[in-house]
C-alpha cells in the first residue's frame, strides 16, 4: 500500500492551483447539503483537472488526503480545504 509523504509540493510547475467559481459553488452546495466527502469527479471539478490527474496525484502522494471506502476513494471536505490553505501558504512564501 502506498503511503503519501507528509511533505508535499504545490504542483509540478510550482504554481498555485486556482479554484473556478463553478467548483467553489459546487462544493459550497455540497457542504450546505451536509455532504462531508468529495469523490474523484468532484475533486477534479474543484481543481479544474481530469479524473486521471486526480488519480495520478493520489498515486504520487500529492493532493488532499483521501480515505478508502470499500473500493472507492473519498476526499473529506476538511482535507480539501486544508490542502488549499497549504497551497496558498506555500505560494505566498515563494513570492
């Protein structure tokens, strides 16, 4: 089983990942509905990337930590928000 490293990088290019207004709206709706987890498709929409990219991130230990629910991987909203904060902090430190 692959364990992600605790030290993470921003992205392969070193840039900050920008959230689209549509993705923010979608996740805010999920939170209001009481959903605590995102699936791979919702996480891909959040970052504006493909599901294959999300799968690669998970394989390499990059991105928010996910939890396995049977054969599915779910991403707790709290982990997604914490990862976003980490991205912003690292981007600010690089300025």
